[in-house]
């Protein structure tokens, strides 16, 4: 009796077949498995808005996402990533979910906080849940790990990010859309009037709901940018709640539109490949336009 093919084996077989069909063969397979996953791309984006106080001009945010430690991403690679982020000299660091691929099966948990503790940000480090952070009974594992790493975990809540002169912007973080219980209304509950509001949501497609609130920017991950994109076929890996907004910048809504940026993430899941979807760090620079 033939063995039942596992999902990951099936996807790997499908990917190899598609590479062959499109004439890329073993060279393309090697590139997608060994080369592109290490080709970290750093993208620079300006966040401009009249509600950003002038004291925040030039404040630098580094977003990273979806490391998926344990699935073809290891601690040595994480250390290199931390060094790269620190070289960017961020004021704020945001992690937008999926740190471990299977939290309850990862046997080097105690080695992760000392690495993440090395991340330096002059104002602070903040994070939210992704679906894999909840998976495998991982909710408490992730919470404890990130708190030990000096990150503030935002769960359907907001807090002010303040400058010395008392000016501030509002940072919101919601639970994951797939396995958590996101509540935008609760997160917005204590937002002051006339503040610049920035939302962290692992799932990009939450932006359709977020655009109905007074939220100005949303930063997300989850999609991996499709992770594997075959010419004329499209992406092989687009998870639920990343169907509408899989990668890059979007403007959503007609009046006072919401700006959304979807980071392609660092690691891989399901398939140990990246093809036409390089891993990404995003550097955002805040710019006030209140005097324009």
C-alpha cells in the first residue's frame, strides 16, 4: 500500500515539477532552496502624515517578521539578523509575528532570548502574535520568550510612544486573525483624539476592517510575499488573511485612506524555498507634514 504523501512533501514535489516545466530545473531548485532565502533585502519607506509631531521627524523604525525558527531557519542566522538590524540603528523595532514555526517542538527556546536581547532600539521594542506563535500550544511560550527578550507584547491594546517633550504617537497591536481573537474596537478604546495611529497586525487583510477606524498606517507580515512565485502561475504559498494584500504598499479607502505595508518576512514555512520573494527588513522613517 503506497504511503500517504505529506503536505510539505507534496508542495516540494509540485515546486520541483513547476521549475522543470519552466526550464529552471535543478539550478532553479538550488537557487530557491539555498540562495534566495539568504538574499536579505532592506527596503526604505517614508511614513508621512500631518498628525506625526515634528519631534518624531527622522525617527527610524525597523520591522522584521516571520522568522519561523526551527523550519530551515536557525539561531546562527538569527544572530546575523540581529547584527544587521543593529547596524541600521533603529529607534523603534517592531516584530510582526511568527517567531517559531512550531513553538512546542522547538528544543532551543532558552537560547533565543539572549540573542533577541541584543537588539538595540533607543525608544523601544514591540511585538504582536502571529498564527504560528499560537500554534502548538505556543501562546504562553511566545509571550514569555518575548518578554524575556525585552519586547512589549501588544494584545488588542494601544500605548503612547512618547518623546521627551511629551509629544506622542499611538501604537496599536492586535491578536492574530487565524488563531487568535483580534479586537480592533478594544485596541482603539483609549486612543486620544488627534493622534497619529499606527497598527501592528500579523494578518494584512485586517486592513479592510482597520480602514473603517481612525488608523493611519498598518504594518503586517504573514504572507511571505507569496514565498514561491512561478512566472505565469503566481504564488504557491499565500495563507488565509493575506489574499487581498500579499506584499508591499497599499492605500485603502477613499477619504483619509489607510496606508498598509506588508513585509515579506525572513524565514520560510511549508516549503524550504523562496523564489521571486526575497526575505525582507523594512526601515520606516517618520516624517511630519503638519507645517507643509
